[in-house]
């Protein structure tokens, strides 16, 4: 190792088969940064060793530079006893001198087996013109290959062709810039085919896993059943496939390992519900119908009906079978002191029939729901068809039937409540068997009551509250206000530009007449006149565009107002009916949306069975509540 008194490192001649190692050794010996060292290739020699007839390894012999055909022989390259190596005479020196390639930013990278190697060049990299550019660019790429221990001057025909094209462009233009990230194949040896070990994938199991926002499995959301659709891929068995040997770009023989068969299927399937498709590479198991996958009698099968004692986090977890499938769920628990559907559980299926109770903070979604017990006040039901024995929670559907309502909330199209003892009901057609006290009822078309046994009830015909709130009307009012503001803004712009046009109208006419005279005289028009007249034309075009904008905004406003009027278009046909005499203090209301106004009346105690409706008075465009006996 040099001592401190020696002169600074200038260069070193080395013969080696491992350039990176030599660079590291020089950097260590002279206390230098290896990244600040460069080298020049003085000479490269290629050696091969052929196997002998007796199977022993042969001696290495040099391959003439003009005859490398043996390296194209697939038979020889696939012989593990055939060896390749290169020796290089190089000069190592500090990389302090600027070169034509200082603007090049590239990395050498290959595939997993290193049978294909690429130079990955960053966009914006540049090459400057220099003497013997074709040789220098090839030398530059070869140096980068040697740093990655990739053999040079063999298996590189594509690289040489591309570099010659680039060198020609540099020669003509003085430089070359890579406008995009560029990939150049710098070495291509004999590809090997990777060995494929067998693999068994249970796709239906993956569907059960729900990840949270941090990518971790949320076991709380894990579904008890896995719903599947017709022709859905359930299981894939990838067969073991033997690989092929090859030779990498460092000259090494690539031995393909033997394929492992450790996951051969040991299960059976019900061929009536699951189809088996097999080819040379894999076996697929696909569902023949909608349902959920289950194991029955040691076989995978697809079923449509699920019967359980209870649904809870302890027993099943969530049951997300999907409302669009064909799965029907029946929950058998009937103990009045227990929940058939437990606290916080989510249930989703085509049909859900619960013989018992629905617990707090639980949610049920289906096409058809039947609850034989009671619903907790924090539970929620969503289905087109809903039937509930005792309802204290929230239910939203199309056809909702409840035997007993106790402070619950119902939203539907057609609603029938056998006994209402407080709560809220929203719908188009609402029918009550027995009305007790403290109910708020909002209907779009009819409210029909068989018996009134309570007081402090509010019965409203309100087109805006059929979805359970007045958000639709609030959004519409906001849209109308926004449209009105847009009209005002558009009108102001039109007025401002029309005023400018009118102020300059006489000047416009004068310039136009002058330009016509120049045209008639076949004389050249003054550029100032032409530009001024063009400005006036642009102004006129802008005014026309602004007027179109104003017209569109006005039409939009009228459409929104019309939509508000439509909220009450059926209100004159709406009725609030009592099949028995009226009792107690109960309010009857009709809400108008245009003009916005609520009319209300309290039926007199003992008033005969009758119906209330809204009457329109054409003489003064007013409305009043009218009453007719049944």
C-alpha cells in the first residue's frame, strides 16, 4: 500500500477478470472514493472451456475475435460443462477529466436470471460530439457493462445497432438528448424458463378479508359467508411446470430447479354446483350458480339458504352475502331476552328472516326482510319489502308493514302500521290500523286511519318529506338561489358590454363606411382601421355569447322553479282519512311548496268519520282545507 510520502494516484495498469473488484482495491489502497475512479479498456480477451469426451473439464483456450460462432450454439451454451470467461487489460485513473458522456445518467439492470440486460437511460441525458464518436459511445457502454460484470463484445448486436444510430445523430447535430426515459438492450444471452412450483389459491377466502385504512385485516368486518356469482372463479390450482436451463450475460450456466408439487388438491367438489375446467397449466373451479360456498359432506358446494341460531360477532361476525345474489338467511333465535342479530352486526343478503330480535347498532340490508321479534332503537333495516313485529329502530323500504310502532322511524312508498304508539312515518300512501299518541306522519298522497285512540299526533300531506327529511327541498331551494344569482351576473355582463357598444356605435358605422370606400376603390385599407373594426366585431360576438349564456341561465332557473311546483302537483288529490269519528287533539296539515305555505286544522272532538283535502280557489289563487264525510 502506498505511504503518505508517495505522489498522488495518477493511473494503474491491471489485467483482471473482475473490474469492480480492481476498482475497489485501488480505491482502498489509495484512500479514494471508488465512484471517482474511471478506467479505459485497453484489450479484452475471450476464453472458453469445452467438455472432454471423458466428461472431464477441458483447458481454457482463447476465442479469436473474428470467430465467436461457438457462442451462438444453443447446444454448447446449454452444456453445464461448457465455461466462458473474459480477461481485460485496463488502465484505472481518477475521473477528473470531463468527457462527452458527462451528461449521461444511466443504470444497468437485468431480468431475474440475468439473461437479458438493459441500459436504463434517464430523460434529459445528453451525449456531446467528440472524435471517433462511434467507438467512444461503444466504449462508454462497455465500461458500464463491466462495472456490472456483464461480458462485452458478445451477445450485443442490438446494442451496437442502436448506438451507431445515436452516434450518427451526434455527428450531424453536435449532440444528442434523450427526450424520454429510454431502455436499450445491451446484452441478450440464452433465456431460461423459470420453474413454476404448484400453487393452490382459494379466491373465495380472499373475499372474506376486509382491510382497514392501514392495510391490516379488519377481523370485525370478516364475513361469515362468502357470496359467489355464476361463473365466478372460486379456486385455482396451478400445476407444477418444469423450467428450462439457460446461460446468463456473465457467461454462467443457469440451472432450472426441479418443480415442486406440494399443494395438490385433496378436496372434492359438488359437480352439480361447481364446474371444473382443466388445461395443461392449471385447474379452475367455478361456480355454476349464485349463492355462497360451503363445505358439506367433505365437499365444496354452492348453497342458497343459510340457517343459523344467531348472528353476532362471537358466533358468526358480519354476514355480507350481497343483496343481488340468491342467498336467503334465516335466524332461529326466539328468546325474547336475547338478540337474534347481535349488537353492531351487519347482515346483507337477498332475503333475511329473523324469528327473534334485532340488537343495537345493527344493520340489515336485503330485498326482503322479516323480523318476528323487535328492533332496537339504534338498529337499521333497508329493503324494498320489510315486515316487522315490534319496531323501535329505523326502517327504509318500498313496502313496509309494521304490527306495532313504538317511537321508531319508517320511510317507504306504501306503509301499513297496525298499531302506532309514537314515532315517525314517511311515505306516499300510509295506512294506520290504530293510532295512539305522539306520532308524526308525512305522506305524499294519502293518510288513512282506521281508529284514533290517542292525541298529539301530526298528520301532514307534505311532498317534500317522503324520504324522511326535507333535504331534497333544501337542495332545490339552494339551486334556485344559485341560478338566480347566475342570471343577475350574466345580465350585468350583457348590460356592461352593450353599453360599451352603444357608446361607440357612431364610430363603428363611420369606420365601416370608410373601409367600404377603400374596398370599392380597390385601395389598401389602413391597418389601424382594420384592427379597430375587428375589435368591434369581437365585442359584438362577445355580446351574442353573453346573451346566450343569459338565456341558458334563465332556462335553468325556470326548470328548477318548475320542479318545485311539481312537488305539489298531486296535492289537490291528496287525502287524510279517518274511518271512525275524530278524537283528541290531532293536527291535520297540508304543505304547499309554491308558494311556500303550510295550512293546518285541528279536527273537532267527535267529528264524524271523514276525510280532509285541499281545495283550490281560482278567483284568488288561494287554497283552503276542506272536509267531507265518508
